[in-house]
């Protein structure tokens, strides 16, 4: 049981670290880089990123962070001993669930709207399409980065307590 507890905490820390790094990377490099690009270039780039990111490695991090964090909470909440890390583990799970909520309620619908705008060369008003997408997506992404970083910090604390 002790090995399973430690293994799930390590796996949760790694996968949430991946997600925190992904969202942080978008916040500090991808979106600032696109901010200075032409409207059509920014739209086409984000459309392509939104397709490319749907791969097994992304899903391993995105879903794995949820599964491993939840498993770590369950394993520490049941049985004898091992309860010291429970509070930060629960906090980490809640913070990650909040990040997933931001993704589901804001980022994914904005990504879908960008895709529905169609091929970039056929968009009549690329400035309007970009304007409806960029600022709210960037704000939501910053929240995801912060929430995942909080989750990562709580998992690190849980590992220390363990």
C-alpha cells in the first residue's frame, strides 16, 4: 500500500507538472509571440495547435493528472497511516479540477469557435475572429497556469509530508 501511495503521488506530480509547464509556456512564449503576428497568421497557428495538441502525450498529462491525483487522495484517505499528506493532496486535486473547469468552460469553446471560423483564407473579418478569441483565451490560460502551479506546489508539499 505504501508503494502505491508514493507511486501515485509521484505520477500526479509529474503529470500536473507537465500541464503546469504547458500552460505556463503558452502564457510566456506562444501567446506573446502570436500577439505580434498578423491576424490570419495568429488564427491559422492556433487552429493548427488546437489540432496538433490532441495527441496521446497531451492526453496522458491532462487525464493522467486527474486520475493520479484522485488515486493519491483515495489511497491516502483509506487504510491506516499515510494521512499527513491528505490535506495538500485534496487541495491539489481541487486546484487541478478548477483548471480543468476553466479549460472546459472557456478555452475549449473558444478553440471550437476558432475552428468553426473556417479556413483562414476564407475568413472575411480576421480581426473580429481574433478579437473574440485571443484576450479571453489568454486570460483563461493564465488561470490554468496558476491553478496547475498551485496544484504542483501542493503535491510537492504532500511528497515532503509523506
